[in-house]
């Protein structure tokens, strides 16, 4: 609808250059109003207005800000916080899962990854805390407020760390920036879900999944389905649907 309205408006504007001025028709006026209304709506939540600061210039910007933080805080500062929390949570998800299988020397794992936090001695926790604070301050040149953090023109999340040279290609960089934002947001939800899942069940995610009744038989049957190992994403979704039906039986 948006594309059709835009094409019609463009054609009308082009034709008007070669004809005498005339009043716009009722259809043209409705199309123009509809286009303006769609542009003012949030892409993520079409029933809400798009926040003025979220103009789509940043990777992953879909106009989602129901609490209006972008109206009161610097958008670059908010994006810096989002990226850092996403990066920490991506590492956290991997660590949360790895701790169910890996034990560092001279340490004993708790029953679950959440218990492992309390296995670390208090001096070790303070050491981690101060190290994180030092890295945070040093990486930003001790500029931590919205007023001075980006005074030198640094882009949010850009700490000059690119050992693989991923930023040499602008198109690839834009794609990776979008991937990082999406994976970071998913990881923030995932780490919160896994932590609260432990508080409710007392089990880690891997331990809980493997203890589901008929889990092994379900996995075995799903792996025997045609194309299960070399499936594309649409087929993989169908495979999971079929596998879930096998688990029910």
C-alpha cells in the first residue's frame, strides 16, 4: 500500500509539471494523507506514533521506544548502552551453557551456572568488579557521560577493536552492525530467561532440556527425517514442526 501510494504521488507530481495547475482529486488527497500517517507510525508497533529521534538512521532502528527514553536521553548514549549490554549478554549466554560442561582448574562447578557465581570467593568477585569498571572507563577515555562520551565524533559501540578487518567493506559492515544489534537483543532476552528459568526450576537450560521425557527419542526421530541435516531455513522450520508431533506421540 505504501509503495503504490508513493508511485501514484510521484506520477501525479511529474504530470503536473506539464499541465495546467488543478486542484488535487479526492483520491490523491487520501493517498497523501495515508502515506504521511504511515510514515509517522512506528514500524515495530504500528498502533503507536514513531518517536521523533528514531529516524531509522541507526542499525536495527524499527521505531520501538514505548517508554520514550529517546525523548530524554542522547540517542548515541542509549545505543552505546544497548550494544555493550548485548555484547556482554552474548558472552553470558555462551558462558551460561558452557559452565554445564566445562570446569576450570582449581574450581568446582555448582549445581547450575547460577550457583557458580557463589562458588567464586568474595575477593575474586571484587577483582572482577573493579576490572570491569577499569575496562569500561579506559575504553571510553574516562568519558562516561552523554555530554562528553562522543565529543570526538566516535560512533556508538566503536572502540577501535577490529582485528579481523570486518569494517573495511562498508556494505558488509552495515550488515554486521545489524546482525550484532539483533543478536545482542536476543541474547539479553535469553540470559534473562535462562536465569529466571533456573530460579523457577532449579535446573540449568541444558539439564532441563535433556530431562524432558522422550527427549532422546524425539531427537533421534527428527534426525532421521529427510533433509534434516542439510535443510534450508524454511524446511528446518517444517522439520521442527514434524519433530514436535513425533514427540507428542
